[in-house]
C-alpha cells in the first residue's frame, strides 16, 4: 500500500521538475548526510548508489545486496520530511520480473522517485533501447497500479560508456531520451556533460525535463554553474557521488597529514569556524529541531 503522504510527496517532487527554478539535488548516502542536506534548505533528497555502497564497504555497480540497500533507503526516508528519490542503478534484477519485484520493495520504503540506468556495470554495450523502454513501461504500470506517480528519472549512459564520437553519442542520447520519455519516464538523465552547446541541444531536442550531473573532475574543470544550467533550460541538477567522494578524500587528507607530520591543520581548516562544525553536527543528528 502507498500512503497518502507518499502520494502527496510524489506529486510535489514531480512538480519540482516543472517549475521555472531548477531542482538542485545534493546526493546523500546515509541518515546523517540526508538530515544535514534537508536542514540546509534543500527541498528533496536524492541518494547516490555509489555512496551507499561505499558506506557499507562495497564497490559500485550493484555489488551491494538489495536488502542492504533497502535498509539504508528506509532509514533515510524515515529520517527526513522532504521527498526522497533513490538511485537503483540498473534495477537490481537479471530480468524484467526480478526488476519489478525489486522496485516494489523499494517503493514500499516510502520513496517517491527512482533513477534507473541503461548500462550494466558501465558496460560499453548499452541495454537494448526497446528492452529498456519495456522496463520503464512496466515500472510505470506498477506505479499506476499502486495509485501514485513514481517519478522515473531514466539515465542513458551513451556519453559515459560509448566509444562513439561526441556527435554520435549526442544523437544516441537524443534518440534514447525521447523513447524513454514515451515509455513513461518523467525526466532524462545524461552524464557526463560539460559543453554548453551540447546541453542546450539536449534540452531542445528531448521532449522531457533534463537532469545534468555536476561533478567537478580534476583535469576537466568545473561544470556549468546552477544559474547557467537554469538559463539553458535544465530542469534538474544533481551532484552524484562527488559529495561522498569529497568526504572520503577529506578523511584521507587528515589521516595522511597526521601520520606523516603529526599535525592537524587540514582537520582544523575543515572545522573553522568551530561553531559551524557544531551546527553541522546538530543538523545531521536532528538536534537543532
């Protein structure tokens, strides 16, 4: 059964994709990070599958057990008041029936949206587009049968995994994006993209709200700003696993300095001013309420 609260949150989350203001999502991986993001004023929570897996000691790409992923998601949904959308990778199943059973269990946690991708283990050969459309249609039918609108964010990895030229990848992304929309997706997620003209073309040519990943990468540069993406007509912006990776990177930097120099400069810098660090702790634990 889907509660009336879950239905209302799903409708609200869908509306966020249709507003003039871009929907910005900082991807969380546990209850504490989700509470902190909510307390900072963000109007929805999106999870990172890589982040949840890493927090439990697993690599990415569906190595984590579905039961463990559901336990993590359940804690996040119960820990915050805002709508929660979750990254379910390729669906946690080897066939359509298994994927639908997994999605049923995930919906039962109280989430309002999912990301589902058309590659498995980031394999350069994408799932056949008609097979992926069948998955989207089946998930939409499941959602309808439960009497609520699950927000489906369909990710195509044409740019991420394909060995084709940028022009070929752009064409494939547009083709797949429009087919996924017709199959029942609410938003099309394409990554990694940096070029303003390419993003503008996707927004123009795909008949659906577009989700762009902003993930600063060493050697590539900074992604477009929130305002620049909004001006291009992008509906949704997410940070993916970058926030979790930055957290892990900070731990390593602190550990390396302490073992090599016996000093605490990086740790102190990250906690300066100390009142901000204390406030962040309160936000992450809910003690500020």
